C-alpha cells in the first residue's frame, strides 16, 4: 500500500473515530437517562396521593405520596435512570404494609414532568421532595432515603448535606464513568461524561447507617461495584442470589423491603 493510501486510510479512521466520540459526547444524556413519559393515572387510582413539588430552579414536578397513619418512618424513593413512578408503586405498597409512608420522587423529564434530567437537576429534585415532606410535618430524623441504581448517587449526595435516619442503596455503582466503561469499552467514557454521580466518593462522607442491596447476577451494574460502595460507606450488604438488575425481586422483594424496614427501627 502506497504512503498516500496509508495516509488516506488513517485519515478516514480518524474521521470515523471523531464522529463516534463526538456523537457520544453530544448525545450522552440520551444514553444515560431513559425516561418513560405520560400520561399516567392519578395517584388515587393506585392508592396514593398526587403532590407537586417545586425545585430551587422553579421546576414544578409531579410526584406520588403514599402516607400511612402513625408511620414509623417516611421513605423518600429516588428512582434509577429509566421508567417512571408507576413502575415503583409495588415498592410503595410493600413499604406501606410495613407501616412506612413513601414518597415516590419523579425527576424532571420523567413521567410527564417538564425539564431535562442532569446530575445537578436531579440533586435539586430530591431536595424539593425532602422539603415537601418536612413541610408536611415529617420529622427529619424519621426520614429514610432509598436510591435505586443511579438514584443511589442522587440520595447519597442529598445525605451528605441533609443526613437522614438511614440510607438504603439498591444496585449502586461506584461512579457513572465506571459503569459506563463497562458497557462502552471502546469509548473514553471518563473523558466524555459531564455527569459524574460519584456514589462511592459520596458515601465515604456519610455518618449514618447504610445498607446496600444488590443482585449477584447484575448485568448492568457489576456486583463488585455495589460491594465497593458498601465498603466505602462502612455499611451492611444484602446479597440477592441470582438476581439481575431489573428483576422484580430487586423492586419489592423481601430483602429490599427488609433492608428499608430495618432502618425504621
């Protein structure tokens, strides 16, 4: 192959790589956040109560509150990166059965809510949810944060500033770049990402009880990452044998519900 042809081939490769990397950078949030929109039923149709919380940057977010009388504690549920609050109703019902009130947070851009999700935006969303509960009369010391996958990083960040009674993290990753590199090994993920979600680093700063629940067959978040988060948090672990990331047993299964219930004392 002549030198000119070699140069041409290399130039073509560079262009292709540039297009792939540039596209990944430009559309990264479309790969990270996978919201399901509306319309949704009213909360009353699924046993809850419709609420609206307003964030620090003025976004009005719909959420669902599932209160119980004489609740032992209230659980603020921060979901993962996909779906909407309707898919978390079984968890709310299971926790209600244990005497726990539940607020299902719905991020901006999810479940028909306005706005586009970002790391900074989700931090504002859970703060607004917490403030709503405090205004409703829920004592701060009777709050439990539950984070699912990406939501684990969201509640960990919240807990650093506003410590709860306890934190339960379901299938947490160490940071977004680490789990992203697992699925996109051909991309310089750590250089590209604008949202970090550094769960491991955040939980190391906590001084509250932490329990990590994870599946041993998780194909999305490697189990070793969840164990690393538990180690950094000096927390407990609940290992769900054979469970993959989106299996029902990790939504409202006994080990998940037991972990939250135990935080309520």
